[in-house]
């Protein structure tokens, strides 16, 4: 009998802040933030970028997963990034720019993950940045995090 395992998708924050000249409001988030999945079950998680009402045209972050999650696929999202660092099965980190355009919110990419262990699983995001379309100001306020046992 397969035992139901709780998989917690959490975002661990390690930010290097630029001193903004205006109120930053952007975020990088993993969706869903949590869920209950069976051992061996496959599910998807999106890496979302939100400018918090401000248009942006560049973003980056280091992304990794815990040992009990196996990455089985990476599908590029709807940001329209020209990637400087393209996420792949071997490296989930990304850096991209939107050439000649901007967005207020988009999905950088979607991960296909499989549960491979008994403990909680995590998606880690660190060293994030979102640059505004107007003047390339840093607008990242937070990498959303939700930690629940």
C-alpha cells in the first residue's frame, strides 16, 4: 500500500538586495506552495514572476529541489525570455530578458517533479532579481515562502 506523503513546496530565501529608489513590490513564487502527494507520484510546480503592478523585462534566480524530489521535465513558460541562463534538467537556475517588451506577471517555467522519498520535499529559490522595464530598477521585494510541517 502506498503511504500518502506530504510534500511541502517551500521557498527558502537568500536575497542580495539592491537599494531601490522606490517601493519594491515584485515576487518570485513556487505554485503550488504545498500539497499532499503519494510516494512515486508526479506533479507540476510553476516558477512565477510577479512585478506587483510594475512592468519588468528581466529576472533571474537560483533554483534547486530537495533530494526526495526528482526533476523529470522543464517546460519554458510564457515570459518570452531570451534566456542568458536557460533552465534545464541539470540546472534549474535561470536568467532572462524580454527583448523589446515587458510583462507584469508571467511563468518563467514549469517543473515536472516526482516524489522519491518519505520526507517533505522542497523547491529552493535564492539570489533572485526582477528588474523594472523603466530604468532597470530592482523591484524584487520577496521570494514568497511558506513553511508548514
